[in-house]
């Protein structure tokens, strides 16, 4: 275990991912955690992340210098580097010159940390203060024009640091430097793999659910719930029941993927609830986006709880026994952002659903709580789930209901499903699936425009392609799709979907636009 101490910038999660890419398990802890508590977890190493502040600013987050003398190897990056320098008697000063973005660094001696790294290379920096004198016992390894001490190490004590951000993509040799620290200075063993995760989680889940427990899991069609369910299935077999609510708002082929491919790959018990009519009736006449979302959310809970009651209705808990478990695909970023630890959740969710015994209490099972999205995909592959599920782009819970601008009807859904299937097929064929975060296709159902198709004048609807690139959906840029690809999509949609006579592309970044149109 390597602990990444988060000093409040957005870098901690990225660092934790890079450490895991080096096949060493890592977790994030807040800088407010007492050092004694960090050390009690017996970490192999501690990494101090970058942060938004100057070490001299009022209220700047700090760390007890005991962290540097406990004998546990410590690596400081950016702000963490300055904390280390100052904490051990070096000197940090505002140099006046701020370095942001790409910066050239020159390596004077490789030492252990920068071994085999070219003498001149480019790194990503963002700092105002600089280390002007390293603490006693440290070797200075590199500098930049404005920063006399840009990297140092004291291999004997297991301490090292760099002024730059080795974790970001724009830093050359960043991963190599991180691995030099992890392997050559901290002597971590590189044994963290997806196989271990599956085995470990299966054991944990067996212990949590026990001999008699029953679990249920709502499948959404997405990767998180599918992988969570597949792990639990491995652990407890047919005591897990998966529920898939078909609300009629899915894309072409997605329901079949779950019914056929997911079940074939996992052998899971699956209950499909056909609720299309119920959802469409509830949505009739509604075009306000928030209203639609509310209705879909409400109907979903109703349907799921009714299925739950059917499945678990007979489970009567004996005194002190837990028999009902709810599987959820919660990921590590959600856990970190809500301030929780990475251990098993103790949250109890109390359902008072008609049909269920009053004292039936659900406990959450969250096998993905320690994982990042990219790791979940690798676990999914490891478990043999179909590629279409493992690599599926994010898709919103309310489905196509929020991609039809205007009232949602069966006929409109069918039109959008056809257009969307063509766009996805062409995107996949072009090999760009993994470069694009998402490409919603939006039907402007209340807009019509004049066109000519075949011999006659048409008065059809436009669709909007919304291809975006993104790291986390918080911000996004519009994707520069190749013209040839856009041409193929446009030609095919207007030829093959009679009701659509115009294809447009949304070129708005987020912000100001959101990814979805509603
Ligand atoms: P926006 O449109 O806010 O979307 O930029 C950000 C990301 O969230 C997805 N999204 C949803 N996912 N339920 C979901 O599970 C929802 O109601 C929902 N609304 C938006 C969207 O597809 C994008 O990935």
C-alpha cells in the first residue's frame, strides 16, 4: 500500500492511478489525517501531492514533519516537494518568476530517481515558490531556468522529490521517475493486478454476505453495474439476482446485450422487467427536461422496488442476521469525493417497500469501491464480459428520454434508435471509440426543415451529433471528428432513416454547453 496525501488540488487521483499503473496498490488520504494514523496503515511509501497553495500562505495545508523521520519512504511532488524541503531545513522562497505549463528541466546528475532520464527534457510545472536550497544530506539532481533545485533525493533515508508533476501526461518520463521512486527507493513490489482484485473481492464478498444472504443488483447496461454484478456472481452464484428494468429508452441492441451476452458470459440469474408501456404512459405529453427526469427516476424506483419485493419477499431475517444485500457499482472517485475511506461501506439503506418485511434491512455490497473506471474495464475483461459492455461509452440513466427534445413517444424513440445505431456503428468502424468520450445523437423532434430526398420534397427532422472528448465529464471539448466519418454518418442517416433529412454537429465545449442536451 502506498498512501497519496491529498493537498487539495486535483492531482491526487491522477497520482493514485499512476501508482497503480506501476502495479503498486495506492489509496488517497486527506492531508488532515494525523501522520500517526497514516503510519498505522503500514504503508510501503507515502506520496505528497501537489496543492493549490504557497507553503507560506496563511492557512496553507501542512503536514507534521514526523512523516519524514518515521523511516517510511516519502516522495514529494510540486507542493509536496516544497513541504519536504522546508520541513527538513531547506529553503523555499518566492522567486518572482512563476512557472506554469511546459518547462524545460536540466538534469545535472541522475542519481537513483532520475536514472536513465535524458539530461534535457520537458515537464509540466505549476508553481510560484521555489526550493532555493535543499536540506542537508540531499543530492540536488535537476534545475530549471528559474528553479535552482527542481529535484532532489536522499536515498539513504528513502526521501525524494521533484518540483514538477510526474503524473501528468505532458511530463516526459514521468512514469519512469515515479517507478524509480516506488521500486528503487521505496522497494515496493509490483504485484497489483486485476486478477488479484477479483480474487480478493470474491473472498471479501463471501465473508460479507455469508452462507444464507441473498443479493440483488440493478443492471443499467453500463460497465460499472455489470462488473459489480459479475464479481458478486462469482462469489455467491445464484443467490444473486440481477434486475434489469427495460424502460423502453435504451438504444438499439442494448437490452439484448444484457439479456443474452451478459447472461452468457456470467451465468447470472436475470429478471428483466418490461416496463416500456408504464414509462411511456407516464411520459406522455411531457417535454420539460426536469419533469422528464423526475418521472423516469420515480418510475424506475417503483419498478425496481416491486421486483425487489418479489425476489426477496420470503427472506425472513433471524435475530441479528443480515440476509438482504444490495449490490452497487460505486467507484473510487465517488468515495474520495464524498470524503469516505476505501474500506467496505457500512451504510445501511433502509427500504420501506410494500411487500417487504419491515425489519428487512439492506446492506450495500460495493465491490468497485477501490477502483478507477479504467481499472473496472480491465476487471470486466478479466471476468470475460463482452467488449460492447466493457468499453461502452457512458450513457445516462434516463436514456434516450433526454435525447429527444420535445415529447417522448415510441415512434420518436424508434427514429432516434435507428440514427444512433448508425452513428455508433460508423464511429466504431473508424476505430475512434476509445478516443471519444461519448457521442450522443439528439433528435430535435419539434423542429422540421425542408429537404429533397429521392424525387420529392421532404419536411423532416434534424439530428445533432454531439461528439466530445473528456477525462471525467466535468469538462469536455467537442471532438474534431474526421470529415470522412461525418460524411458517412450523415449520408447513411439521411438515406436510411426516412424521417431525418438533416444531420448537424454540435461544436460547443463544456462549459458552456453540457454534454447532454437536456
Ligand atoms: P452533462 O450533460 O451534465 O453530462 O454534461 C455529464 C455526464 O453525465 C451523464 N449524465 C447522466 N448520467 N444519469 C446518469 O446516469 C443522468 O441523469 C445523467 N445526465 C447526464 C452524461 O451522459 C455525461 O456522461
